[in-house]
C-alpha cells in the first residue's frame, strides 16, 4: 500500500501514514456516534509510529469510556474535525477516522464493534466478525 494521506476539513491538519493497518472496524458505541455525529465510526488502527503529523497541531480531549479505560480524541481546533483517537487499553496504537483520509477507497471493515448499540437503520454485515461489545485487544 502506498502512503495514506489525510487531514481535517479546513486543511489546517495534514498527516501521512506508512504501512498497513492491523484492523479496520466499524464501531457502533455511543461514544463513537457522539464523537463523529454519525450512526457509527469507521476506525482504522495503526501503530502510533506509522503516523506522521505533517502540518498543524491537534487538540486533545480525554474522557473515561464505559470500559473504565481512558480514551482520547485528537481533533482540529479550527474546524472540529476528529482525526485520531486512542486509549489506555491499547498503548502505542491510534485509530484514524476514515473520514479524514484523502482516498479511503481501500477501506473494507473486518469487524463491527458494539453491535448491541447499533441503530436499527444500520446494516450489520454478517460476513465479518461482529461483537456486541468491545472484544479483547487485537
């Protein structure tokens, strides 16, 4: 895979990623829905050292998830676009919000998380792994 590039809506934040993701997940938890303003979030997981911030400074919001883990969201403080996220459950790992990627045509989720929270209008693909809550770290 070539380098993945992306950024925020206003262009203040730009990043690039080298290498393959180790998980692509649709997450239906309340936290992801609120953070993205959508029915679910598609998160692409990378090791932190695969991601290089090229331009701008991300603002960080930390909170406690229903699991008790500390979670953080990294976003543009100008336009509010959420770009990255992570948490204490997986140190050294960040997830990239698929909406921030310039060309996300390669994205094929391999798992659905928190299907117990999925909206009734959301299609759940039964051909991939599905978890009613958060599975153990991959």
